[in-house]
């Protein structure tokens, strides 16, 4: 045990995320655990120099410490009644990541043997920087992945003369994805990639058309996006936020990827098609809380609880958490409970594991878990969204629950999450995932609640959270998928302001 490498743990009170004054000995010890403090300088016992405080929320808040597993018994003895929770990580719930990261490389030629080119449809403009995944056997995920260069050229080493079972192309900005089955590629082939038109009716704009002047638009509500950061983007007005990643600048909440900007745009982008995009609740105040570091796709539970605590302090009414996929975690549960008790609701993506049970933290009972549905005709036929059309279909047979969506008894709502066009750094892109469905639900919740200022003005406590959920329940419409897939249904505008369903 003595030679085990150190790992990170979170120190929490028995309940909640703030230590109280009820136990002075523990309180004083916790207050002394400031960043960079070595535990041996504060606590008794033979702790090593490895044991150190890495991060802290505030004087009586949670602490992130590093120590060897062999030192845990001594730490428990020195801090009786303190919860010691391992640091764990969660991931963006974007569908394409489940494709891009599972290809098992083929072994074969050592030199480039096949080159194809990606070009903009109806032009010869090259499409650079696109990720291309060619599966020779999709069932066992065998294939090869490459990226198009400045000339749009994609070079493969190991798939010459092999039939491609399924081909996926994910451009960076401004284009729809591309998908094709049962194709044999040869050098010189050109694949046409369709540019995005911002007035295209995707599933978001179909179900949630932009509010007209005088209609509730989210005004008076503050929505926090706990994600990869957000902006800068001309359609996004980020009122403030924080970075809670250990070691990063707390003021740097700009997007380190594209995920958080896309999520934010779905909620409250303020552009106007065809030159921009408009969110579902463009009048809502947006705040960004970056919990993902640069060059790291995981967000730690400590960064998440720190972000939730800050968002509550900033008086966010709704929090969007398009992340998940990690283990059930006491620290995250306590943070979501803390938000609820302070009048803030957490909307969480159910996950993209293809009909697997709802992932954590969406599975936690105080989360509002959102699955992803789509609608035929709201994305081009040859995009990577085509394989996501799957049963069950709704009362309107054009509606479906996305094949990638996690489902189960924990689902509260469903939302449009297939082929959603929104803001990303440098432009606009269509993305799919429960990551997109979640902010659709968050955005429409903000828009609907903004029509009830009496609720918004309630004291920020659990009764406020209860009242907001009860009010939202009046706007839920079952879509015909059944509770396992849609929970209570989809949050929709009052009858007469959304397109009619077709039997």
C-alpha cells in the first residue's frame, strides 16, 4: 500500500457542500486547509509530503486534496465525520464522440495508399479539418480515422481495396456531416459536403420557433451553462461566469472546445437567420461556467460542485449540464441537492450510449434528465444523423427517439437533439446528442417560466424549485414514445404557438 501512487480526493461535510460551525474542531481544521498546504503541517500523524491541498471552494467549503490511498485511514481518523470522496470525471454528451473514439485501427501498409478529397457541394472549395472515420466492420468498430488537410485531402494507410461498411465525416465549422454505407473508396474520389444554411428548419426551430415581439422570451431568468466554456461568438452575450478547473485562470470561461458554445446558443443565441441563429430563450441572461480544461475532455466532480456553488451564488435560476458518463458520485449529488435547496434547477443530459440506462448525474433524482428525440426531414438525408432514426416513433410518425439516446425510468423530459444548428467558435455547426436536447429543454423552460414572474420572484429555496417544476408540468405534452423514452414528454409552448402534430 505504501508504494501506491497518490490520487485526488474531495473533502465534504456529512451533508451539503459547506462545513457548518456545529463541530468546531473539524471546522477549524478544514479552514486551515488552504491551497498548497501540506496536510502534515495541519493535521497530526505521519502524513507524507505527497499529501497536499490542491484546490478549495472557500474557507468552509469543499477541499480537493492529493494523498496516497495508504494514508486514507489516518486522514479519516484526523477528520472524523468528514466525507472523503474520490475525484472522478464526466464527459460531454455529444453523439459524434462515441463514433470518433471507438474505431479500432487496422494493421496494414506502412505508407499512404488511398487519398480522397472533401469538397463543398456544388463547388470545388476544399473542406479542411474534417474528421473522417471509415469502418470496414462497423459491428466490431474496426476501421481507420484520418483528418482532411488544407486541400480537403484525406489520406488512409490501411483500407485500400476494402469495402467500407460505414463512412462518417465530421467537418469542423459551417457544414453538415456526411454518412454513407457499403462504399468502396478509390484515390481521387471527391465527397460532396453540404454547407449549413442558417434559415434551414432543424428540429429546434420546428418545435421551438423564435418568440415574437411581446411573447415570453426568457427575460428575467438567468441560465448557467456548466460546460467547456462559451464564446466568444457574435450571437452570444455571456453576462459572466467562472472557470473552476483546478490550476486554470478563474476568470477564463471562454470555450476551450465548441461544445459549450453550441449548448449556449441553443438556449439563448441572439442572432437572426439567415445571418445568425436565435436561441429558444433569447431574452434569458447567460452565464458560463467552464469545468473542462484545455486538452482534456473530462470534467472533475470537484470542478462541477465548485461551478454549481458559484452559479447558485450568481443567482442562476436554471443550470444546464450536458455532461455525464462517470460513476455515481456523492459530491455531485450533494451539489445538485444544494442547487435545488437554493431554488435552482439542474437539467442534465441522459447520455449517448444507445438505449443504455440513464447515465449519472442525470440519473440522480433531483436532476431533470433529458433524452434526445429527432424529426425526419429536419436534417439532410446523407448526414450522420440518418442512422439515428429508430423506433419508437411518436404519435406523429416523423418524430423518433434518437438511436444514441440513453433511456429508462429516470428520464423526465425529451427534447430535440438531432441535427441541431447552433453557435460554435468561428461560425455555426449542426451537432447531435443528448447534449443538444438538454439545452433545448433548459431553453424552453426559461422561456415558459419567464411568463410567470411571480415564481421567479419567490425566495430562493426548495419551495421555489418545487413551484417551478409544478409550473413546467403544465406545459408538458406526451409525444407518444412512452415514459421509458420521454419521461412525462416534451416541454412545449401553449397550444396554437407550435406546429400541430400529425397523426
